[in-house]
């Protein structure tokens, strides 16, 4: 694997899988250990015999509350090319009944380099929600709106029984 492939694997495959599978322990690890993201990606580079071009301070985790929901923003190093991420937003409630994993991906020349707002589902489906901006919290607000409009697992199960 090359640098792009390692970073893609980390941002688009491993982080969403860990979030959906390990929930509380994954979130706890992110909140308790400021350098865990760096060490995770560093281990991937090491496994491939490549030098890690990133530093620990390029990976940040920020916590927000959104009514009865929590949100974590994972900031990544500046993406070199599409579809690497500027950041990811993880939304969840305390029971993990309503969860979302969003990626703000670097755009391409055809789209005037506008970022794309995408998400991953628990079954590994990648959804593209269109363009966004990184200005005035547009990316966060769009993610929050999409997250709040989707039904929780409890609501889905209730609807199935009707």
C-alpha cells in the first residue's frame, strides 16, 4: 500500500468499522488518549514499511453536545487528494441507538475542489450527500441535520412491527 491507500483505509474503513462495532470503548479511547489516532495510523505505515509523514498534532478530537446527542469531530491532516478527509463527524446517543459516521472529503477539479459530505453506514455502505463548505460550520450543521432527520434503531424496530 502507498500513503494514499493507508490513509484511505484508516479514514474510510477502519474508523467507521471501529465506531460501529466497538461504540463505547472506541469513543472512550478517543477521549482519553490524545495521540491514539496518530498511533493507529503510524502502526499502519510501519506495517507497510513506510515512513509516516504525519505528526500527532495533526489529529484532533473535539466534543460537542447536540440536544440529547453527542458529536465528536476527528480532524485529520490536510488531505492531499480526493477522497481523503478533512475531518469526520461521529454522532451518537448514550445508548448508541442513533449513530452516524460522516466524512468531509476533499473534492476534485471537476467540482471546483468543493468538499463532499459523505457518510458510512454500519453495513459498510458509502453515501454521498453532495457538496459542502468548511466555512461557518456548514459541514457540521449539514451533518447534524442529516443525522437528526434519520430514524434511530428503536424507531426503525418500532416501524417494522407496525
